[in-house]
């Protein structure tokens, strides 16, 4: 499960991120509203923890923009604003929950579990697929026909991102941010290596899709034959 935390208090953000990761959540963090909006628009998250008072773009504007664009990722507003009308405004703007600072991390975990349970129950499937190729994120299992194989963590993140954005050119920066994290200083050569690994995996199970290099931009997952 992947969580995005948008919080300008860097120490708080990093502390909660460490606790979320220790609990098994893959977690991305950023400190401005504009960066948070970019990540939320371009990466499939299971939940977003969003501060209201942010530099560059406030949390309510981020939330309103996401909902206008029909991005339905569950959002938990986490803020020091605790008046009744603040809570009502946040929920009416499209937040799924409202958490007042300071809060216990255990309560945050419980609220994440609650909003993701509700959102998952509305989805027909959590397994992205294309042209008969499907991926189970929980088991890291890639399947085509009667053939299947288990992927590494990085390979799993890569194929999930591509399957959730089929036939779309994904810039290298977006792929790196999704797979290694928004603040990671990973070398771009690592991405090329994992694309090579994933191409071999797809070939091994005979999947009718191909990872196409779009020079100067990134990669695109395409169907290579008609079914």
C-alpha cells in the first residue's frame, strides 16, 4: 500500500514517514502544496495525508484541484485548525477524514485503514491488467495465461505504474519518483537496469506487451499484438 504525505513540517513529516514505513506502508513525502499536487496527479496512491497550511499552494486548493480532476484517492486532512466550521469545510471540499494536530500515530494508522477499506470496497479489482496480463500487488505476482512469476519490489512498483497508465508515455522523472520515492537521489541508470529486468520478465511469460523507449522522455507500455 502506497501513501503520500504532504506536510511542510519536515521533522514531523519524516518521523511519521518512518513509522508508516515500519508498519509496511510505502511512503512518499513532500513539503509544498504544488509538489504534492504533482505527485498526486501522476502517481496512484492508496491514501494521501494532507496538511491544510502549506507553502506555494494550500491544502484546500490541492484537495479541490484533485476532486475537480476526478482523482478520488482518499484524503485525510491533518491540521491544527480544529474549529467546527474548519472540519465541515474540509469534509465538504472532498476530504474523506479530518485529523486534528497533535495526534497519535496509532490514530492516524487507524484512520488510514478505515479510508482505504472504504475506497477498496468500491473498486471492482485492485489488480491492474492489460491485454490479458495482470498483476497482483499483494503477492507481487505477474500473470499471463497459465504462466506467472514473482517480481522483486522494484519490478513490482514498475509494472504496477505502467499497468495503471497503459499506452501512455511516462517521463523518467515520474517513474523514478514512483518507484524510488520523491526525495530519493537514485541514479537514472538504475531505472534503465530495472526496465531491462522487467522486459526479460515479460518475455519469459510470453506477455503480448512491450516496454517501448521514448527517447528523451521515458518509457511506454504498449500492446504488441492483437488478441
